[in-house]
């Protein structure tokens, strides 16, 4: 990874966070909780940015339709995140494998 890649990644992340800040306050709170959850136990390929960008797209559509954020995702943020990552290998899986000493799937 070269310096140009790092600079481009920072530009993309700043644009992403600007989109999040443009969301209504309740959407921002839920997004931050989703982000915290996914960074902790989320999929290993989270760094490619597609999942978080997709969530912001989904939230922007919901906000423009006048829906509340909990109408979109339900009352359980963790269950929503688990549904998004159900078929992905997660950091939690890697951690469990390191404890058991057995390789993953």
C-alpha cells in the first residue's frame, strides 16, 4: 500500500463521515452503534467499505422517505448487524478459533 492509496482512503473515509453527519440525529446515533458493533465483532472484510457505505445509502433513503431509523432496522441493533454479517467470517470467529486452537471453516 503506497502513500497515494493511504491519501485516497482518507479522502473516501472523510466523505463517508460527512454523509453520516448529514443524516438526522437519530440515524447518526444508530449508525455509530452499528459501526461500533461491526468494528468489534464484524466481518473481516469490513475494511473494503462496501458494508458501511451500503448502510449509509439505506439510511439516506429511509430518511428521505420520512421513516424513523427503528422502522428500518427494528429495535435490536445487534440483531440487525448479525443479519447483515450472518454469512461472513467475523473477528469474533477468528478470536474463537484462536482460543480453541482449531482452524476456521
